[in-house]
C-alpha cells in the first residue's frame, strides 16, 4: 500500500487511464490510480455500447470528438493496445419537423468544424439499412467517420502504457474521505489506508458525485442504468450498416459480429447503481425496434449475452472538466453522459494541460467547468441517445 503520490486519480476506467497516460507522457509520473474494484476497467467502460461519433449539437463536444477519433485511428501504434475502430458511420433517423430543423443546424455546425456529414432524404435511408420503415421520416443525417470501437482495449492500452512510464495502480482500494488543509487537498483516505498527495483527479464515472461529496463538494453526476440487448446471429441481418438511431423513439442498433446489439433508454427510470438487466423494459425496446426495422422480427434474443451498465449523467448531458473553484488540488473529469469512451483521448490530454500548464488550451473547456451550473450558464447537449 503506497502512502504518498503527487497525483491520485480516482477510477481505473478509460477516463482515468487516459489521464494517467497523458500525464506520464508529459513527465508527470508520480501517479497513483486507485480503483475500488478488484480489477481495472471493470465498470462502465467494460459495459459500454462503444459508439464514437462527431455528430453533436455543441461546438466543444464536436471538437472533443474530432480530436479523439483521430487519435483512435492511430491508437494501436501510438499508444499500444487494441482500439478496433470501425468507422461504419452513424445514421440518425428523424421523424418530426422541429427535430429535423435542429439536426440540420447541427450538421451546419459540424461541417463548419470540418466534420463530414450528409443530409439524407427518407428514400435514401434504405441505401444504408435496407428494410427500414421510412414513410413517416422527414430526413436523416449520416456521419461516415463515426462508428464504434473496443473500450476495454483502449483503456487497457492507456493503462499499460502509463504503467510502463511509472504510473502505479492499486486495485480494491476505495476512496473513503479527503484530507484538506487551508482549502487545499493534502491527501485521501482509502479502504487500504491514507495516501498523502497534492492533487486528486475525480475520474470515478457514475460514482463521481459520491466521491466529490466526500470532499464536501456538490458535483451533479448521477448514475443511470442502460440496458444492452443482443440478438442471436440470423441470416436476414442486413449487410454492413452504420450504427443507427431512430431519434423519435430513442432505439439504436449496430452490428456485433453476425448479431444485432440494440437498446433504448428508459426516461422514467430513477437514478441507481443497479446493474441487473431490466427484462421488463425489453418489450418497449422491441416495440420501437420492430416498428422502424421490421426485419428484426426474424431475430431471436441471446439472453445470456445481454448486459446493463451505468451512464454518468449531468443536468446538461455534458462532462464536468477542470479544477474546482472551491477546493485547490481537486479536478473533475466525469459526467460524460454516455460519451466517455469517445471523448477519452481528448479528456486525458486536456486534464494534463489543466494540471501542468495551468489550464486546458488545445480545446477551450470553460463551458464544461462546474462553475457553469452557478447562475444557469449551462447549455443542454441536444444530440443525446
């Protein structure tokens, strides 16, 4: 059990791993990652649906995606590990005029930021997903550089590289409190004992709000269950297709080998840390999926391969990044609201800048700082799945 480190990172998921890698890469190597579970990368990262996309409504989120996806292209050779980036695209299907107007504005902003995106007519949707019901659609957007990846391979790649450079990892070590003196962090207490440090970075994912509360901070990150259902392989499965979202219902699906991975959020489910699959919710998912994609009626469910994970959600569906104004030596890196995998490369780089350079500068994160919630200066990310 270590008793001293310059920087303690709470959480050994993809965000904590990326931060450790980027700090170590810049020479800050007196790092300790503490993970409450017995194994690293065993929480939300390992339970992700793994999507990566540029198609957001926020300039900052688009820039985070643009940087991160470019880094994932070269991840295997630059960092080591297995990103398994499949740029099959994202296809958003829209069935009402007001939402379509918003998606067209989104597309204009994305193009302004050098992101490739196509506006499609309902008739063109069949070119991407044959058999889609399109008679009630008003349009669709397609981002050819979007897709999905291997979250576990990315997180482990970052962790291994960080550890090769000197970063350390302690498993089965939960943070239970903070040591604070003169308005600054001086250490943390854990289930394994106290650890003195100068900086704590909260990358605890769905548990980030609870970790912050141990320091007397109100960080509005709450856990919400998300269910992922998988079909058995079936011959009627369409050929190569993008990760497809029916915006009106919230249903999404993508290939997983010869099967379909699918899901749909339950907007009425309260916050919890529940990880059991919600089988009662499956009927709602299938109803939405069969309406838009009738060919799914020919599939059967692979029950033992379905799972549930946790989103770490903030009030505006944007992450909370950077130093906290009420506690010196404490930094937030959480609340990604389902976008942590796709924004992990940029987040690690930006938090390293925030700590080592005084503030993040490659991408301006001021609108993502926790201070936005004071005075109602936050803006909702519109493009949420």
